[in-house]
């Protein structure tokens, strides 16, 4: 067994903003799941729990980066 599940293409799921890889569903501690980049564990990962595609999409959208820059500048 490979230890992860590919996100089905039928789900609207952004690619990793750092490397462009499609995210995977990975088993975390205590039987919980998370979405993460398959190439680098330092790229964004959702919190362990339910599979949160919305959280992944927010953090991997280019617009989110601009919002964070504006908030830290103000």
C-alpha cells in the first residue's frame, strides 16, 4: 500500500502553489486525514481531520498571497 490517496479529478482542487503538484490525501495520526503536497512536506498542509479541500484551495491560490502581504503591510 502506498500510504496516500490521489484526490479524484472530479474535485476542484488547486495545485500546490510552490511546485505545481496535485495534492494527495494522507493519513495523519489518530486516523485523521490531511491534504498535502506529495513532493515536499514543508509546502502547505491542511490540519489533520476531515479532508478540507476548501482550506487547501484558499492557501494555494495566488490571491491569498496578496491578501497576506497587504495585511502585514498595514
